[in-house]
């Protein structure tokens, strides 16, 4: 099965030498590139390619170790530069067996540089590995490349370190998954599926409605909670959702206390639970401001 090469392109407002150093210096490169945990150059002999070893942590204490060769670089008369790479690994668990690619640096205007990469590789594990690569791994590593390029861009343009960017990115991601699960679970389980009685009595104690009317309102509330949970998956501007929750959780807390005042003496009651969610929403609101994203990169020629 033949796969298209991975292509990623982004404009970066930086000096050529600054961008070159950030991408060619292994100590700087490993800071922003999500694909590598460490890059170590080997002693270089005159007239031979620059050899290096790399490692990539894949979680659960496992890591992929591989080799690389900087097979050449070219500085054109128009100021553009190209760096070519040959890489691979002998490790049995790696989906990548061997590949080649290049980085290109094309000046555009006084200080803007179009920074792009294209690379392709052979896979392990035969047809099964090729299928896994097409469905899961290749989209994932392409996304990781694009995210890394945006992190590099922000580092050079705004001065924010890659480490702080990744902390904000992954913290926002964890909070997104948490609130997605929270809203969908509380919409489905105690409301739509099992209809927990306290959900209804809290409404009838607060509003002048009958029990059957309260059941209908709880169903509607459950649907809205599930919809809001699904929004966490698809809505890109997570900062807006965090902002809604900063307003919503205090209102829900006050309403729950008015409906059932005795709940505040129970363990894991609405007061302490919603305060925790309110604080997490504030943290999310702060962390989700200007988060790096792969969407800032062009993925096709």
C-alpha cells in the first residue's frame, strides 16, 4: 500500500539564522518537536554525513530508539535553504522502519520565512502495519508535526518556551476530556436513563410545578447537558466553554442549596463539588488562551 508523503508548512516571522539554529541544533530541536524526546549528535568526520541517535517516548515506560543522517544541506542564491534527512530504526515495536525527508526555508518578505517539511517512510508488520499506519499512525504523526511547527513559530515570534506551551496545550486537553465526560455522564445517567428522584424533587422544591412536570424538565436538562458535553469535542474555542461554566456553576450551586439546604452537610455535596468545578473552569479559562494548534499549518501543497 503506497501512502502520500506527510507535508507541513507554516510562515514564521524570524531571522533565517535564528530559525536555522532552532531546527539544526539538537538541544533546541528536541525542545519543540513533539516527535522526539532526545536527539544526540555523534562525532562528525570530515566529508561524511552528520549522524545522530534519537529517542521518542510513547508512554507506559516504552520508547523508540532510532538513527538519523543529515545527508546534506543547500544554501541557494535566493537565500533559501534546504536540509535533507535519512532516518530509521531497528527496534521491533516501531511502525516506522526507514524513511527520508527534508526541511526547506524559503524567505518571504523582509523577515518572514516559509518553513516546510515533507517526508515519507516504509512501515513494519506488512499489510497490517501499512493499514495501521494509514488509519491511525500517519494522521497522528502528521498532526504532531504540525503542532510542533506551531510551537516553534510561537517560540521564535513571541518568546514563549515550548515547555510552557505544551503544558497549556495538554492541560487544556485534559480539562476538555474531563468536562466532556462530566456533562455527558450527568446528562445520561441520573437524568435520561435512570431519572434519579432527587433530580426531580430539587426542581419541585424550587419551582411551582408538579412532579410529572418536573420529570419533563429533567429530561430536557439531561438532553442539554449531553449536548453541552458533545460541544467539548467539536467546538474549537474551548475558552468560550470555560467562560460559560465560570458563570454557570455558581448559579447551579445557589439553586441546589435553595432547593435542598440539607445537602450542604452531606459528603461530596453540591457546594464543594461545584466549587471544585468552578475553580477548574477558571484554570481552564486561563490556560486555554492562545493555545498552539496544528490548524495553523498548511497540510497540503
